[in-house]
């Protein structure tokens, strides 16, 4: 944070600055953390009091600021659509419309329980149905462009190229172009990518070729870059940093963020989400996936949700052209 | 000063009660689970602890709703709330839905009252107007790091003064959740921050500064004071919560025989998990522990237990659209 003498506030005269410096307060950071800051009592001179008040005003301008919740509600109403449909009927029903913009949704499940299939289905549906850009961060080589094109084919209609109506191939191509795929294999590259996306979105830099907006960010799978670094303060700090930047992307850039997490053995052999207690607080919504191999159904249950009761369930079937409701 | 005057003391208990009484009463039944602590007032700091998904944010939201609702007809405090969102879980639509539920209840009772031939006392307020007024009294800010949090705390001074000038003083300050940047602050070098001889941005230094700012803000809100309510999510996993959730049914059966022993055991477990610096722990005056478990009918059941002051009773409640509902056992 900047030094006090570089702020250019008129009330920070050399004499006031000197009196602050005598208390060891040289920068804005010192002003925030220092013990001697700076009660507005009678011992202060008029100039010092004014300087402190001006500094508080400066902080208010620099920070996110205070908003009334009424204003937030009006902004939310003005922005319009909030839910991105997943393209899987039973999931949309479970989530009352789909993935919500401004939230982080986490899919938890063991290996091959259907998490990546859902990620790709949502990517297909948002790129095709909502005509928006999708960021797909792939950390374990599980993304398949062929599979995505099959799913897009299912959305556009027709099982094979011969059955499709005219123009369908263009539509598929157009949608494929709006899915941006990133291969990332460690936490530092991940943090730098996510921060870069945030900065680009804030500066309204166009992503990709078309003038479309990025509305969905998928990280599949988030836990595989975090799990190796856990075990110690530094590792946890990196994990929290990644959680914070994901939330920032959701809240400040109005993205729907979809991440996946694997499971580890908990007490009594019961599988539980990996990454521990701290990570639990980061997603807004958490869905649990279990695959039943006899019936080939994926069972989904709500583990955590901000606005609706948990323990509700649904199921879907994975087919060539996408995810279909089980019933 | 003559001897008699000196012996008499500064004031009688009755005059003191008359002086401070109006400031401390009627604060209690914010949220059903709070009803056991009747004297919560503007110099208290309530910490709501619990694992993720134990309705901590919901609890704080209910208190905020109670605080902003009008006195007339709704039984609120008609005050303002400052909300510091540190983990990004605040949902403005949920706040709206809660307020709507209260307004609907109010309108329904008014209608029933009129149908029964009651007097039409005064102009019925428009629901939308009430909603707008209430939502305009909740000031919200969002922070992504401890420095942002500290600078928001500093600048909330202006917000408090502004609310006071409207005649709707800030009565509750909410921090959700206080441990959001715990790992980041712990990882920061403890003597960093450039200048020598200071705690800088270590966990200790940040929490000291936070407590100092909160005290300052409380002094600013004289005479009503400022009720500080924070949530604290568990950082460390516990053997207790998970085990209790799964064997909740079995525990309930044995509850009568060894409840005291078991509770002491559990409380000990809770204390061992306390991770915040001492300066924060000393600042907290009340602590409530929330837990969630799955009941038989597939509904999520929440429990609230007072750890400070330690009470032996545990309240059970469920969460509905209109708020918390206590379940009677």
C-alpha cells in the first residue's frame, strides 16, 4: 500500500507527516495496523484530526465501499438472467434452474462418478444455448473435444451428421469455438491464470475471437492442483488464495463457477470431500455424485446449498449425446 | 464533599436502572436460539461457531432482519446493520425473502384483525415501502483480504455517522466470517510490513487491529452501543461433529443418563479446537455453537448450544423460508 506522502492529500502537511512518522506510521498499511493509530481525542491537534478523517475518506474511496442491500437488489434485477441451465433436465430441476451466476458450485464424487461429464455437458449447453464464452481449466487431461462435439450434436439435434438439419454443423462449430480450454497442472500457474482472467474481465478485454461474454468458468478438477501442496500453513494459504480468486471471479465478474473435487476416505470408510474443513466453506453449492454401476445411473444429492434444503436427490444417465434424466 | 454524600455512592441502584434500563432491554429475542440469553446488549460480542453448513450465516441474517424491521407492528428495532462479508456467502435475495415473509405475516394479521371488526388504527404501510426502507438500512461491504477488511472497518466510521444522522443508528455489526483469512494471515511473515518492531500483518497483528477498530466503533455508537455478531467457521476438522452426526440417534437415547458428562467432554473438545489468537478470544463475550444433522424425516435439524456462558440445554431448530423454527422435544 502507498506511502502517506505520495497520496497527495492536502491535509497531510509536512508537520502532520512528521508527527505520524514519529509513531512509526509511514504508509497506509501502517495507518491500518499500527497500535498508535490514532484516536480522535482531545490530545490531537486540529490538523492531525483533519488528516485522520481525510485518510478514512481516502480508504472509503479505495475500498469496495458500502452499498445498501436495496441498491444491490436493484442491480441484480437490472442485470437479468441469473441461472445458466446445465443441459441436464434432472440437474436443472434439482438446482431450480441451473448454475447460478455469482456463485461457486462444487461437484464432489469418486473417480468416474460423472463429474467431468457434467462439466462438459454444462460447457456444451452454455456455449450453444446461451451463446456465451466458457472457460474450461483442465488439470487432469480429462477434457475431450470429441466428447464435447458429441454432446453439442445432441443439443443441436440428430445423432449423426446425416440426420442433422442444414446449418447444424455451423452451429456446432460456432459453439466449439467459444469453449476456451486451458491445461494447467500446478497451483501457481492456476493462480496466475485465474488472476489474469479476472484482470481481463475487469478491463473488458475481449476473450477469444467473437464478441461474446464469458459467463461460465469450469475448473476440472480443482482438488488435483491443491491436494499436493496441502499440509502446512503455506499450502493452506495457497488453497485459500485460490478459493478467494474463484469467489472474486464469481462475485465481481458475475461468472458461474463450476469446480470439481474428489473424495477421500473419512471416518469409518465413508467417503468425504477432499481438501478438509477450510475448503468446505468456499463453495456456495456442493453436489455429491455416486455412480451405480448396475443400473448405470449417476445419483446426485445436494450436500450444501445457501437457499434451499439439502438432502434432495436426483439421478441421470450418461448417453452418447449427453446426460439424460433417469426417469 | 461531606461524609454523608461520600457514603451514599454515586447513584442508587434504582436510578442507575432507570438510566441504563432502556438501553439494554428488548434486545433479547432476536433469533429463537438467542432467547436463553436475555441481556444481550450493545457492549457484547457474540461469536457463532460451527462447521460449514450449520446455518451460521442464516443465523446472522435473521438477527439483521430483526434489527432493521420497523418497531410499529413488526416488533423490530428499526435500526441499521453493517454487514462485512468476508467469505462471499451473502445472498441479497435470501434477505429479501426473509423480509417478505415477515411483511406477509404482518399483512395477514392486520387483515384478520380488520375482518374481526377491529379498529382501523392507522394507515397500513405498503409492503414494498417497508421492504425498501428495511433493505436500505442494511449496509453491505465485501472484503477479499485482511487489509481490505481493516480499511473497511476504518471507513465504516463514516457509515455509522451517516446512519446516526438519519436517526437510524447502527445497532448490529456483522462479520461473516472472522476466520476467512486465517491461513493467509498465518502464512504472512510475523515481522513483515517493512517498518521494524511491529507485528505488521501477522495473524496476531491483524486481530489486534480488528479488535481495536471494533472497540472504537462501539465507542462511536454511544449510547446504544454496538452489538458485534461474528461467525467463525471451523478451520480444523473435528472427530466430534462427524461422529455426532452419524450417531445422533443413538446419542439421543442415552442423553438422559450421561448428558452432563458427555457435554463436558464435548466442550473440552471444542476448546481444544479454538484457534483464534487470545486477543480475539478475550474480546468475545458470548459464544454459540451450531451443528447440523440429518433427522429421520430427511429434514436437516440444527442444534444450538451456548458455550459461553455455558448452559446445559441445547435448542433444536429447523430452517424454513420465514426463518428459524424451534422444535419441541
